[in-house]
């Protein structure tokens, strides 16, 4: 399958009152047509910053993208980091679209839903108003909003949380983008609606053959939809793999901790859910060694001194952790973590 997006050595920092915060520290990945990539990690790990960098949505006044190290965001081979704001505006919404946790960040509360979707079609396409409204209605039907013709004439506040999320997806997909970036699309919703929205994203992705980047703190929601997963911690990718590798053969202690905090259906009620102690490091003064060291139960002396190299386990799975160094002391490690 054709590679449509390549992110190369992305470094993003922000000027803050306290100093320069290094939010993304050398991120590489690619995305193929029709593929779903999940970027998973706690808040502040750099996952949202990475996706906003792709969209060109980071605030200009305090963001620095370090191009000296060869940072590139290639969309069909063209570097988006070199694009003017005008050119990015043409791409945003038509070729690459984004949906957020809170639909109200995308929906205009004072405009009827149908008019909003039609307007986003009119901005990017040379079609008549009637045609744009016809396509807007088709989009509402595509995202399975009941009574779509009536719903076209309603305002966002007349929609429930789940329906509003569907309307936002309809708007994001109105111009049939090649990539949909979904940032915590289900976090604000209850569990049943969450599952419905994830199913919807999965089926639309197949129907429109678009690529999806799913950004979330919750590994549990990605199992059924992702092709590949990358786990981020303190601005770096610490492990990547396909769904089976991450869920059944994960090799990084942080991925393990995330997995242990996912509620399981077949569990006895007395079992308490694992919660990871401590907080991620301060990114104004990021540590020299492994950023996870202060929270890691397997940490060794070397971990605090030097950042671990990536160990490659398969075409799809890599892990940056000293435990996989040939000389590491792996006594006491869970069997499945030693590969
Ligand atoms: Fe833990 Fe060391 Fe691996 Fe970091 S490098 S995750 S501290 S074992």
C-alpha cells in the first residue's frame, strides 16, 4: 500500500514563562493509504502536539519546530512544514481533517448543522449551494444520524453528545479527506456511545479508504480498530507494534503499565485496577536517560544515564528500553517481556 504521510525526526518545543518545553523529541513514523495508526500515551506525552504539527495548527507565536535535525512532515512526498498558511488552509479539511474530544471546538453553535457542513464543502469545492446541501445531507446519513433531513435544520445544542460527535465527523469527512486525525474522539462520551463512535470511524475508514490517526490515552479503545500502535512517553515513541504485538507481546514497561490500567470485561469485581504512580518528567529539563526511569519498576543504573537505543523485534515492533540490551539483567522480568 502506498505511503501517504511520513513524519521524520520531528522536534517541537514551546516557549513558556518557565523556559523552553521540549514537547516532541524526535518522532518518526509513516502512514499508508487506508491504514489506522493509534498514538497512545498520557496527557502531555506529545501525541496531540504531533497531530497538530501535521495539521499546521500549533500556535505560531511560541512554537519552534527544529528543522536543523532534518524534521519533515511529508504528505505525498511534499514537506508540509515548508507550506505557507494559505497552502495549509487548502489542505486542512480537504486532504487532512481533524476531529477533537469536544465537538464544540469544531461546530459553530450559532449555525444550523446542515449549513455548517454545506459551508465546509463550499470552501473546498466548486459546487452549487444546492449540491453542497445535498452532499451535507448524504454525510449526515453516512454517519447514521436518524431523521437527517430534520437534523440538518437544527443547531448543535439540540444534539446529544454522541450525535454532536457524529455531526463533527460528518463535517470532517465532508470533503473526503485522505487522512482523518481523531484526537480523543470518544473521551467525553459514555462507554456505549464510545463503542458506537469507534465502530463508526472504523466502518467509514473502510468505506472511504482513508487513513486514520487515532490519538488517545486509552489503549482499550484502539484494540478493535488500529492496524498499528505507537506508544509515546515524554515526547518520544517508546514502543511500536501491530495490535497483537502491543496487546500480547509488549516489551516496554510503560506499555505494560498502560495495558494493566485497561479495564477487562472478564474480571472479578474485587480486582482493583492498576494505576501508574508518579507523573511524567518536566519537559523543560528532560532527563538524559530514559524518561520513564523514576516510575519504572525494572529500572537499572544505566537507565538514568543514557537514553536506550531502539531494539527491533520484527518489521513492525520496536522498543526503546535497556532491558532488551544483550547484557541487561532480566531476572524477575515477566517471561513475555523477554523476547
Ligand atoms: Fe525502565 Fe530502564 Fe526500560 Fe526505562 S530503560 S523503561 S527505566 S527498564
